[in-house]
């Protein structure tokens, strides 16, 4: 049986050794707890067993555990400039059986491992069984949903920790990125050349959602509109509105 309250206490013990005054650390702690809630919402919408709902919440809690060491060592969230945080996360959890701190049973280990390892990849790896694939999809949707919340939080507090928004609005979006969006596809990171490319690519996460519930949250919270409005100018208005309309049309088709 999964005891999520015990898991949360162990998670608190783990993150206590990091500097919670560091905005990056604080942000990832809050993100982890919110992803638990989003994972629960998505899982319940799928009418799966209560056991799977609890498992989805545990995966949500642990999915970014690699971020804390990434920040301590490299002081960045950028995997391309440091280390793949998902790979680091499963290494931390499954080295010396550290996972047992969070859950006593080992019957879920493969599901947890594969869901966390795949949560940040461009594609989910081949060969997962039905339950492994289910949980990989849930955490990918939940994580992306709260990443939008993180961006808005950064904007609201004028922290510019993730992007310098004034500079973003002056940059030009690469043709490759626009092409992916026009095809309703998740943007391949290797084609993101600038900060505006990375920002718009994140907005286009919607094309990689697996379940309608996550997209319903995105629509309800107006994430796309708010993120685009932040960097829309007279100079880029036409292209940004085209992107917004394309994404909104896609979301509406998926949830209605």
C-alpha cells in the first residue's frame, strides 16, 4: 500500500538539505507538490483504480527529484547545459535502494522508474507495458501543466529567472519552430536556437498531451493566452496571434 503522507515526509527530509531560500530550489519544491495534485486530477479523470491514482501521485512527488542535485552542482534547470535531470532522478532513487524511503513495496519499481525516466524526453521510449505507459503519460501531462504555472509565477513576480521577457519580445522565432507548431507537433529541442524559440516551444507543449483533462486545465487557466500576451508586440503580433489561434483550435478539438 502506498502511504503518500509518509512519502511526503521523506521528501521533506530529502529537500531540507538544500537551500530553500534559493529561488530555484523553492520553485522545484512547490512544483513537485503541485504536480502531485495535477497528477491526481488527471488520474481520477481516467477512472482508473485508487491504487493507480495513489501511484500517479507518488510519481508526481518524485518526478523531479534529480533537479535538486542538478541545481546544487550546475545551478541551472537546463539539461542541455548540465545533465538530464530525469536520468539523474532515477539514479538517485534506485541507487542503494533509496526508493524504499518513499515506498516499502517493490512491486511498483519498474513503473516508477520508467515514468520518471521518460517524463522529460521528446518521446516515450518503446517497449513499455500498458501500466508503465499509462503512468509515463500521466506524469508527462501533469508536469507540462504545472510548467505553465511556473512561467506565470516567474512573470508575476518579475523574477526573470527563467526568461528575460523584455528581450524575448525582440527576438525572431525560427522558421523550424513555426513549422512544428503549424503541424501541431511538439517542437524538437534541437531546432530551438534562441530564447524565444525555447519559450514558444514550451507554449507548444499542448501538442504532446495524452489526456483531455490536462488540456482542460490549460484552457481553464488561460495559460496560452497569458503566456503569449506577455511577449506580444506590434512587431510580432501577427505571428503570435497565429500561433495562439492554432494552439487554441487544437485544444478545443481535443477536449470537446
